[in-house]
C-alpha cells in the first residue's frame, strides 16, 4: 500500500459536514466501524481505514478537541495555549511547514517507547513570526506533543485500570502509571500531560498521547462500542423459544430467544456493550448458533425420527 503524504480531513473521513451534530458524528462512526473493522473486513487496507475512522471520531466527539481542530486542523495538538488561529497560520506559512508533527517510533523490543521527530520545530515558527524565539515575551516555546500506541486487553478497555509504561527519550527514561478510563475504544487517545517533548526556555513540556489498541478477546468481538458474542442454543430452544443466561462483559444476564430463531439471527441487548463516558453505552448483539448433540440416546433418536416423519418443514426451500 502506498504511503500517504497528506492527512485527510476528519470530517471527510466520517463523511459528515463541519456543522454535524454529535449524534450525526456518532452514527457515522458506528456505520464505518462496522464496515472497516479488521475482524469483519479482510481487505488489506481495512485496518488503516479503521484507524483513520477511530482517530477522526475520537477528536470530533470531544467538544474541546473538535473546537481546536476546527481552528488549527491537524496541528491542534502542537499549538501552545493562547495562540490564535491566524497567528499560527502565518507562522506555518513562514516556516514552510505542512503537517509535519512529531511522531513516535513506538515500542521497541525492550518494551520501551522511543521517540523521533520529523522536522517539526515550534521555535522556528515563532522566530519567523517575531524575529527570534528569544525575543522578550516570546522566549518560551512549549514542547511538541508526541504519540505512540498502547495495546490493552478487552477487560481493561471495558472496566478500566492502570498500566505501567516505560518511556525512553533522548534525555531521560521514566516509568509512568497510566490510568485507563472505563469504556476506552480502539483508536482513542489517552493524554499524559507534560510527558511529551521538552519545552525550550521556560516553556512547558508537551503532552504524550497513547493511541489505544485493543487485543482480540476469546469470546467478545468489538465494533465501535457494540459487543458481539455467539449464543449457542439447542434445536428445540431455537424452535420453541426460551430464556437463557448469556455472558456479557458486565456479567451474566437473561436473554429471551424468540420462537423460530434460525442460526445467524442477531438478538440485541441495548446498552450492554462498551461503556461510553459521553453518552449511551454500546449494545450487545448475540448471534444465534444452533448446536446439535454429537450422540443421541435411544429416546432422543426416536423423537427426532418421529419429528422427521411428521414435519413438513423444508430447510432448503427458499422463503
């Protein structure tokens, strides 16, 4: 896959207008997450598309981040507080920079995080604007924000928790206790204030953003905030209907299986999916899987044979 030289607009990625409401943004994200999630879409580019969609939603669903993104575009994480959009745009034009923010190299084989930069220099921008970064009143430049990926388990994403992360930088190595909020989703960023690039002069250090990646679970599968799980039922339960106990990330609950439920039918439990600190939790979707006995007792065989003789149902007839 060819390398991308330009970052796409977050609104364009989600397919919404710049005046889209929070509900419209959430609906667009859910639709695209179902389409591009790597568990359901095996296209080689699906994973990258899903990362783009998750990043766009993470920013546009947060009112403060969305406001700063509308003002500064993809530079919004690198802009010091108190700088207006016009000043920043003039500085970027004067410095000849274009979407060249600081990026991390990620975790190395020792489990540490190494950082590198690709030429982004806030001090140079302020030199171009004001003649010198050391000019009185402009002698302090904030450090650049940085980011890397953090892989967590499904249970950590659902319930929250803490994780020790060792950060290796050019001047220091430190171990941080990272608080993982409940309901964090794939692609969401966890902000560690003051743990990014070192500021110059008396400028504050930048922030470190941990981009969340959620490891696969043996039972549950995530699509956005919706949780998918298989629901095994017997042939007679599927035919007659029943109420069964089903495991959810938050604990076992009772679910009603309607009569005549065929294999593949999806049953929904609203708000039993991934928590959402900004609104309603996702849903849990249970897919019916009809299981038959490997061996039959004499009575079971007799009853099945009687059913086969008396039933007019044809499973292969198209309806």
